[in-house]
C-alpha cells in the first residue's frame, strides 16, 4: 500500500448497523440491574458476554474491516489502471481503499444511502471522505439499486461489495444483485463479495452463471460482527474470457 493507506483515520466512516449498539446497551443494562438486585450469576455472565459482543462489534466496524480489506485488496495485485465498482459503497471505506491503488484507473461507488445500514450514510459523506483521502479525482458516486445496476454489460474490471448485499430482503433479491454484478463485469474481470449470510448461495449462483475460480473463505476475527457466531465470509470469482454474454 502507499503511504496514504491509513488516511481513513482522518476521514469519517461511521458505524455499521448503528441500531446494534443501543440495543446491546439496553440488554447489558438490564442484565446488570438484574444481577445487582438478585445477586444471580446468570445475568452477570450474560452482561459479560454482551460486553464481549460490543467489543468485537466496535473493533470490526472501526478498525477490523479496514485491516481485512487491506489484505483483500493487496491480494488482488491491481495494475492501477482498472475500472472498479463498489456495490453498496456506503461512506466509502472499501471504495476509497481501492481508489488509492488506482493512479490511472477509476473507482465508482453505488448505494441507496440507507442510514439504517450505516450511520450518517450519504453521498455527501462519501464525497467528503474521498477528498480527505485525496482520491476525489478518480472517484465517482451514484444513487442506484444493486438489483438493477445502471451500467452496460462488461463495464468494470473489478467489482467489490462489503457487507451490503445481505441488506436486500429475500434471497431472490440478493441473488439478483449477484447476477447484476456478474453482468457488468468485464471478461477476465474479478468479483469480490464479502457478506455475513447467503455467501454459499452467492457462490452457487456464480457457478451456475459460468463464472470460474469461485472460492469462499472466512475473513477471520477482524470481521466478527459481535463474535464468531456472526463472521464475514468472502466470495471471489472470475468471469471467463468468453463470458461477456453472461445474464
């Protein structure tokens, strides 16, 4: 990575799933109150577990995901002239990390800017972060539905998505988003999807579409959303050279 790789510390990327913390805080407080009043061990153990969950969640959303995606992007060994799409880019954590690796390429981010999924999520927030990271010249943003991407087939060399597709209600919609990502990927291009559920379904759908080198693996404790029971898995695939006509 370039020396700018840690500039996300000076930008502001918010909190993922912002409702989690107040809900977890209320449950923690309830357990503590019951423990104090009853002197029971169960509520105290429950409070300790909740504290651990909050700790993992905060680490993942504030630091862990940046470190995990740094490794993922390093592993892509980008040339620097690629056209990259981030599906569900939010405030730009992954989008801008990719853009820093594109001295002559371009990074495009799309989102519907839901603040339920990320605190302060807005196109203007992503634009401010792109300026803070010094990559605004090679970044474009658009408001778009990932189930109906406003791009022609074979438009991008690399497509990324981080903890976004699962927000679509229903497996059919999530698979439609995966199909759309495959459609706008150029032949020979690479698809990299990180999510907390349905990743096996994503992989099977990509294989049925004719994608090759379809693989899955976990991203480790740095992307545990509260603990090992809420891990992040990565699905990668490559569009074959003759795959321009994939649906």
